[in-house]
């Protein structure tokens, strides 16, 4: 009699344990599939983007400053410090 009373809670507990284990396994599998889909989408999106062009090299004179301008800039910076 006691065995039959204790058998019901044991079977219920084992059923809950099996169901929760399967639920966690399914959740992990679905998360893995969602991650793979997101990575595939990002890779496909990145492949469709245009490649960046290399920077154009500026003309040498456009980057040079006159000596007088450099002196003024240094003087201004020393005043600000």
C-alpha cells in the first residue's frame, strides 16, 4: 500500500525532470539555429556592401604650410597652454 502511494509522486517527479530536460535541449537547439541564421544574414549583407575605395593621395602642395603659418600656429598654441 505504501509503495503504491509513493510510486505516484516519484513518477510525476521523473516525468517533470524528463520534460524539463527536453525543453532545455530544444531551447539550446533553437538558439543555435537562430545564431547561425543571424551570422549567415550578416555575412550575406556584408558581401553585398561595396568595397571601400583607397584614399586619394593629396597633392604635395595642398598639405604643405608656409613657414610663417607654422610659426603663427606654434605661437597661438603656446599662448593657449
